[in-house]
C-alpha cells in the first residue's frame, strides 16, 4: 500500500500540475532576482517574442499552402 502512494505521488509530480502555491513561489523568486522595475521589461520582451513566433508560424504555414497549390496545378 505504501508503494502505491509513492507511485501516485511521483505521477502527480511528473504530471506537471501547477498549483497556486507554486505560482506564488515563482513570482516571489522572480521579484527577488529581477526586482519590480525589471519585470515589466522582461514581460514586454516575452510578449514580443511570442508575437514574432506566431508571425513566423503563420508565414511558414502560408508558404506551405502556396507550395502545395503549385504542386497541384
């Protein structure tokens, strides 16, 4: 019975379930490492990076569809 509990705990940890306390700890560590003034700059950079990534994936899918049309004609 004890080994079953340990296996379930390992599956819970490996499953990547993030609870509210984990989020609080990560935010607190970020504040300690970077400070309150630097975090908005980091989030802005992260947002711009995500925007560029989405744009690149859209461009890539558009290129694939154009190539597919050329092959079909």
